[in-house]
């Protein structure tokens, strides 16, 4: 019998992980990357004898696949993906592939903002509780790679809309939806409903035994729930109003009720402060209660968790000016949260590749908190147009060193310099981590 042929498009972390799992499960496996494959990943493929190509997609080596795993970075509009769809060859995500070969429980987090912090928090909770837990998806090591070579009982997965788009039979046992605000609309024909539908794929295939944890204050989620009949047990969380089940705030108390099992702690004890982080802590707390962790373990983790690099990371003070690395803020809503949490005047570093941003929702906060705007990107015209009416001083920069130097000279003692770009990083940086690390390096060099 002829082997099934698995072709993996993209030779990064998720692609190489998918190839390793495919090989382990008996597929004839081939990796194709339209760009260059990093030496680290090439070495992994060569060591395992997995054939690959780079800097091209050879159609005859791809269109003979029985199954294709596509990197989330490759849009459906790419010509090779269109050809695969025309040929009727199934195209799935690495998460979908890995899900087919594991019986582990899955805790899956998606949303426009807060998903990384919530994912890390839940992973830390489960790890401290002594569970054999893997961290994967949009973060950490490839899910497929771990399924191939590790043996975890639970996976905590941060899942982007691009990954969800390639998921069909996958089932999340605990699905968490932090919020839905406009993001990546360039990939969704600039239609908010398309993006919303993508996010709600997190609950597809759930049964009555599963759980759906969601932000009850989010108007897009609320409107969508009216239209959908979801079988999973619903556990909402809210900062604005009390709830019968789920998590909410009363005075300075965070309260959680998971089917008459009650947990509470003061919000002043939470390690992660700010409204957005309160949502993240509530989502994590509900997850811990659903998984029947000890309340003391939940309380301890929520009160001493260290936070995530590149997400409102209070990095360093230089001459009484605080530098904050929020490089992970790649959309307007993330920046809104960042500015909303600031208690000082702000010099704001913003810019990169615009993803269809509407900056008008930031205008009031910018007028209230921002004293100067440092534009960092190859084309800052949209940002300049959005904020020129404020009369706030604006500076153009084309490198991180230049942006940090400019912000330092524009700031006064007691101010904060906030890198919160609202945009993707690919015009000047490899990714948001590279952008954040260059920011920290430039601050060290002041």
C-alpha cells in the first residue's frame, strides 16, 4: 500500500514540528518553504532524513500531497494554497494535525488580546499543581513536536485566528475567549464578522462535557452568543457586573463560582494589576477551579506570577524615566489597555505594518496621557494623520536606537516611555520579540 504523503508549507517551529510528527506517524513527509529555513530547523530536518526545499514552492512536489499542513503565517490568498484548494487537497494547521494524535486534555485560549498572559498563567498554575503539562500553539515549542516526542496529560494552547482557520475536527476541552476586537482584518476581507467567526472556531466540536470560559463584558461575544447554540458548559467572567456562575468582582474581591465550588481573593493580592490583567486572572482562576486544583495553589500562583516578556514589561528606569516594553501590543485594543493602565505622562513609541487599524478609539486616551509620539516604521502616514489634530509633538524614526534616543530626550523626569506599537513588526524587525529585545538593548545603551 502506498504511503500517504504529507506536505508541510513553512519550515519554522510549527512546520518542522508537523513534519517530525508526520514522519513518526508513517507519512511520506516533505517540507517546502518559500523563504530561507533557519539553520537550526534545517539541522533537525536533515538529522531525521526529512526532505525539504527552501526559497521556492515546487508545484509538482506539493500538489501530489494527500494532506497539507500550512504555517499560520501563509495566507489563504497565496497562490500555492489556492492551487491546493482547487485540487481538493485538504489544508490544515499544525494544531489540527497534532490533535489527531493525542488523547491529552486541551485548554485552548484565543482572543484579540490577553491570550499570551492567560496561557502562561494557566500553564504555570497546572505546572505548580504537579500536572504533566505542555505549553504550545502560538507560544513555546511546537504542539506537534511535543505530541511526537513528549508525553503530557494536558496541553495549554494559545491559538491565533490563523491557526483556528485550519482546524476542523479538533476539540478543546476548555475553550477560553478573552475578547474580540478588530485585528488582522486585512486577512479577513476587512469584515469583522469573518474575524469573529474565526475566533468562535475555538468552541467547534465541543460537547456537554466541555467548558467555554469567556468575557461577559465583551459586546461582540455577547452578540454572537445570542446567535449560537453552544453545548459546552458556559463560565463567563466580568469586571462590570456580578454573575451566578463564573468569575466577577465585588468591591475589592475577585469571586469565582464553578458549580457551587466558591473561591475568592482580594484583587490587591493579584500579581498582575490593571483591568485587562484582572480579566486574565479571572479566566485562569476559573480554569484552575474546573480542573479541580487546590485553592491555595490557585491563590499562590495568581499572587506571585511574574508576567510575560514584551507585554507591559516594566523594564528599566533611566534618570527617573521608566521604559516599558509592550512590543506584543500589535493592535489598537492592546495599546488602549496599555495607555489605560498608565499612571504617569507617556512618550509613546508606535508604528510598523498597519493591519487595518482604526486609531480614532485611542484619541481621548492619547490626549489625556501622551506628551509626545515617536513614530517607528517605514510608513507612518496613517499614524500622523490620526493624531495630528491633537497638536502633540510627533517625531519620525526608522530604527529602534533612534526611537529610544528620541523618546528619552522628549521625556521629562517621572514620565514613562511606552513601546506599544499597535502594528506588526515585519517592516523593520523579524518579529515582535526581536522588536522588544532591540528596545531593551537600546535602553541599556542610553
